[in-house]
C-alpha cells in the first residue's frame, strides 16, 4: 500500500495505491477500504486485475443513477462513499478475484490545503487493517515562496516509529517519507495486528516577505493573501446560547466549560455579552460591555449559573443578539475600528415563537444587512444543519457541527480560537475587470490571524502574462491599501525545479475553489439562481473530473465471479451519517426498574426499549407509579452499599423497600428483602421469602415463589412482579435488594404518572444520526422524543424477571443524566416523604 502526495502551492494531489494477491486456491473477495478528507474531491479510481484495467467514470449524478436503477432494483449496486467521521469520508470497493490473481486499486483525490493557526495541514488516514509487506507514505511539497517549517506527526506514532519518519527540507522543497517494515508494524513481537491505525498529519508554513504571493501559469492565476505583524482589531462578540431542555446534562456542562475557557482568552479591548434562549430569552447585560477583569469575573459567575429549561425560541435569541450589536454600533458603544461577530450555539430545532426556518432566515438577513458574520454551531445531530448552514452563509459566516463527544468543549473553544484574532475587516482584492474572467470570491468580511485568503481566476487573453492587483482592508489603526504586480516569468523562475509539479495545478486549483464556492452559494440560493449555480458547478465537475455532490463515479467490475458495479457519491455534512445497530427480540413487553436503579421502558410498536438510571442518595423514597383513578400507588426506598468503595465516584443505590397500595381498597403491601407485610385496614399479615404460598382475598392475589419473586395483583389494575436479589451475607459491600416489573400496565388509567407510570401509555420516539462513540459496541445517536432532542447511547440492561441470578440482556437506548428530557420535569420531582 502506497500513499503518494504531491503538494504544489498548497494544492495537494494524492494517489493511494494498494496491491493484493489472492494466494488461496479459490476465488476470494478483496476489499479496498480508505478514508479521505471531507474537503477533498475524488478525481480518479481504477482497478487492474491480471493486467486488465477497469476505470471509474465520472458522470452527472442523475445519469449515473438512471444507468444503475435497474441494477439497484435487483439489489446489486453498492454506494461506495460514506461519511465516516468528523474529518473523513470512507471509500470502499470490493471485488472477487480468482485464485492466484493479483489486483491493484488506485484512487486519486485532490484538495486545497487550508491555513489554520499559521500552518497548512494535510491529513492522511492510515488504517490498512492488516500487516502490509510494503507500506509507504511519501509526501513531496513544493512552495515557490520557500518553506519555513515542516513537521509530521501521527496519532499512532510510538517512539520507535518516530525514528522511521524521514524528513528533508531545502528552501522550496519538503519531503517526508514513512516506511515501516512488517515487524515495525506489529503491535507486539509476534502479533499479527497492525499498529498503523490513526491519523498521519503533515503541517508546514511558507516564507512571507510580503503580505501576498501571486502566481501565473498557462492563462490562470492564484493569489495568496496572508499579512503578518498587523495589530489585532478589538472585537465585539455576542454569544447566543440555546439552554432548552435538550441541552441538559453533558451538553450544557461542556458549553459552560468552553465559555469559561473562552472568557480566559477574551482580550481587554474586546466587548461581549451572553444571550440565552429557551422558551424565553434572557440576556446577561442590556448592552455589550468591555472585557475588564471585573466584568470577566462577573461573567464567569454568570456562566457557572447557566442551567437548562423549556423549549427552543431560536428566533427570539438570535434577533436579540443582532439588535444588541446594531444598537452598540449606532450608539458608538464599541470602537469604530473593530470586528463584530455573532456566535450561536444550538442543539435543536426552533419550536417556540417564530419557528418557520425560512421566516427566521429572512428576518436575520434583513437585520444583519451584511454588517458582520454569523457563525452557527450545531451541537450534535438533532439540528437542522441545512438551515444553520444556509443562514450562516447568507450572513458571511460558516456553520460547523459540534460532535457530541467527550471533547465537545474543546471543539467549541477551537472554533472560537479560529475567529478570535481579527486583523482586518472588509478585505477586497480587486483585479482589472477587462483582463480577468471567472474570478473566485474576492471580498471577505474579516481576515483572521493565522488564516489565508485565496483568490484564483482566468485571464481573458490566454497569452497574458502579467497582473496588477489592488488590495484594501480596514485595520486596527488605519486602512491597508496597496497595489501588487506579478508576471508569468517570475512564476516560471520560481518553478524551475519542475519535478514536484503536475503541470496544470493552478488551473485545477482554480476549478476546485470555484466548484467549492459555487456549491456553497447554491446552499443559500433558490429558484433560477440555484439552477444556474448548479449547472455551472456540474459543468466544471465533469470537465475536471471531480466527484462532487452533483456527480457520481461509476465503478465497473469484471463480469465473472458475481461482481456488481457500484456508484461513488460525495456525502454532505447535512446528510447524517448512519451506523447500524442490532435489535434482539424482547422476551415480553413491560416496564421495570431493577439493579442500581436501571429503568427499562418498553416501546412495543418500535420493538425497542429506552432506559435510564436514577442516581439519588440512600434513604430517598421515589414515586414509581401513581394512578388517581384506580387508586394504585407504588413507591420505593433506596438503600446503598454497606460502605462506599474508595474508587466509586457515585455510591450505588438499590431499592431496599417497596410500598404498593390501593387507596380504594385500603390495601397496603410492604416488601423488603427480609419480609412481606400485607395490611388490609388495621389487619396485618406477615410472610418471609422462605414461604411458598398463594394468598387470595378481596381485591388481592399474592403468589410468593420461595427465595425468587412474588407476583401481585390488586383489584382490576395491573400486576407486579417483585424479584428478590440475595447476595452473600458476608459480602463486604453489597446488600440484598429488590426489582420491580409491571405487567398489564394498560389496565391503569391514562392519568397514571410517576417515574415508571408516565410510560405506561404510548410513547413514541425516533432515532437519527447514529454515529460511533468511544466504545465501538455502543454508538451514540440523537433521539427525538416529546419534541426534544436527546443524545442517547445504544447499550444493554439486565432483565431478571425470569432468571434472577444471571438475567438476560435487553438492548435499549440509554438516556443520560437521570433521564433528563425523557421524564417529565426532573428526577427530584419524584421524591416523596414516605412509602405510603
């Protein structure tokens, strides 16, 4: 397997080649499975089997689709590209090859490397999944401006592997190679597993003697603009934060954590404010205020006190933020030379106030009037990403997804860092109109330190070989304004070392940038404008053979050995990645609480279940079921371990006592792991778990199965099974405890409530955006339930009704933070004073 990257003036041309031999004596399926950056466009793919090459051909998506509809209807083709992570998409092709045959796969993709925090970054995913006899990464970089620094690092690189990374750097050329032997790839001396699994990242920067660099080749030009040593502009930031119920738990904690870190980075000349929206909109201060040490201390206290509530009035929050920024400028409350930005964070969809997304977009665009950028951060997968992206692009900003993982606070902070150092506003790069056609975007609201502006274009006269550019921008102290000039001869001189260069790279860079920007414009466009942008982007995608969201690559395979052709499409961020999970058929459908209390809610119409835990102190009594119509209530008292183990963060609790009553019949049943007491009026009868009896009296049937469980029904209401869990008497930590299972819960009334009771009648939910989490067996997802979006995790809980000793695993979607967002109110609302 060889990964060969050639970078010329930030434009990367990457070729991944993989050769495999079927050494067996029967045909075998061979997989070519690679991950490439989301920012890249595939430009070519081919398979060569026993000397015959099968190329991939790039066609308009609709044409490819029609061509393959017949095959799809027979269930034959496979989509070859899937979004597979934050930065990558996965390209997978498999082909059946005969015994002793060889197959070579070759995939080519291209991208323009972006500059972040002062460095260009090239990202290569390394995951061969097996030991590879010849494994090699080669990166050649040619930068006519000269290279100042070059580094390579890998998430999988150990100290031993670090020495294998070879790096050479001359003035304009950089070379990196990584070629581990078979033994160096092993996870241990005799292991057959590969240590090569992770990200290989190359970073570099170029010399900058002037703010910009112009290059002209074959009738095309590219202009790189990245001034250094300019003073920072003061900035005015309004943070608009969603605090609706679905943000509760980990999401709001991570938001608080990120905002506290951001407050540490805000500079004293900056102005800022916080706007929180749930059903109502709350502001910290009435106007933007200066980031003095005293104000920052007050802001920290405010952020620590942010908590969640209610629904999502996104329109109200955003409009309040825009009005506040507008007022600050009109009343000269902020410096005249400063950069203003709005950063909005939401995890859901608007559902209070104006909730039509098109209306919100129109109001926001009208209110901002292009004066400053809007950055929309979508937390998790419950957001309408299309809407957030459209609205940001219409207002000179960008949208970014914040992935609901343990590092979400770092992602939020990382985004702020990118926009925290504005150097210029209203940057314009102007070229002679009578000389240039097909110019990419050339005006930019802000220029941030450590980034770079790239403009490319085509000369009307193909033979023209010089260009003059006027550059203008507003800086902290004065207006930046100058003219720069370049001719093709200077570029040719810089490019005399031709070996690293693929000839038409500036033309391809121009095409890449033009397509990227047309697709971006298309998101916010509609009607005829959208059709024109689509036609133009499609034209260029086909001409330059890029797989974009408008084109597909058809992969043809040899007809023998049951091979099926496939189609490669490019997914977009708004198309949610999917991950499959298995259902296991449930034994019977009921609602239960057991263990340290795990609640399992059956959802029969979905053939699935939802579960949550409640963490509360020993001694607390929780209301589990309360039906005012039938008079049945069930409460449970928690007990803890005999002592808390030293490493336990949260003390385990279990139900040590259950109280079941029927008010209408004046019946009470108290169950502990030692005894069972039935009270009818003033009359009490006691049993132990050593009894094996069936008791029937008016309105009550009680069956005790010795040392196992008891089955109880009261009046015409539901039946309950209480399971006894006994532990070794001398166990240093654990005590005996109980589990409760509700059968025939539909016999209770519609008004039944309680931690379990509220789920006895139809509850519906849908699952979106299943995506990998830290444990590969337990993917995370977004659950839409009760008009809220929750981050949930696929897992299992034990059901001990039939087998009190081992239990059986029930697959379910786990709702975090004491069932927040799923249960009505919060879990502490269910604490009652006593069992009855």
